[in-house]
C-alpha cells in the first residue's frame, strides 16, 4: 500500500509525532522519549511499520520534531526550543571552523550543504542566468600588504 504524507507535526499531550497521510486516516505516532533526536528520527523512519508512511517526510523534519518534543518533556517553552534549534542550525560567520572537532565540523558542513542546496538555482528553473558577474561596492580603502607591493623582479 503506497501512502502519501500530507502533514507532519507533534502533539504534546501525550508526547507523540503525528503523521497525516492520504487514505483519510490520521495518526501514525511514535513516543519521543529519546535523548538522541537524530537516532530516534532514523529509527522511526527506518521502522518497517512506519517506513511506507514516512517515505516523503525528510529525516531533518523528523529530527526537528523530536527536538521539539524533547524540549517540551524537559520543561522548555516552545520559544526556548525554537531558539535552541535556531542556534544549532545557523552558522556564525565569525566562528573559526579550524578550532572545531571533527563531529562539530561535519555538522557545520552539513548545515552549509543544506543551505547551498536550498539556495542553488538549477538550469531548468525560471530566472536561471549562466555566469553571473557581480560588482561589490568598495566602501573602504583597501589595505595593501607588503607582499603584494613588491615587484615581480625580486623572485
């Protein structure tokens, strides 16, 4: 039986993930008492009982829903949980990625890849322009360095 996911969300009392799918049926759910939301989302998505219902729901969306439920179960407000998710899924441009361990670096790269895919314009999309050139305004005087002022004859 092929099911088409229509909506995916959470319920706080009792804690559950709700999937509304085609077939005029509501309510395939799973408890959210997992500490590791990524693993819980993977287990739910790969569970043979739920697999056909969750084919069209992204793993990231399921993981985010588990984070919301975990926050609720830990007594966090919805705003606090949303702020936590925002912090975890946003890249700080001033952060030195060279100082991160491998696990955190992989997480940041995953976020950047996801953002790239979301913003990428494909050839078949309307408004696609090949080889776009952009001029950036020069608000400040460029600082020169000693290495770029020397002549090429010295080498």
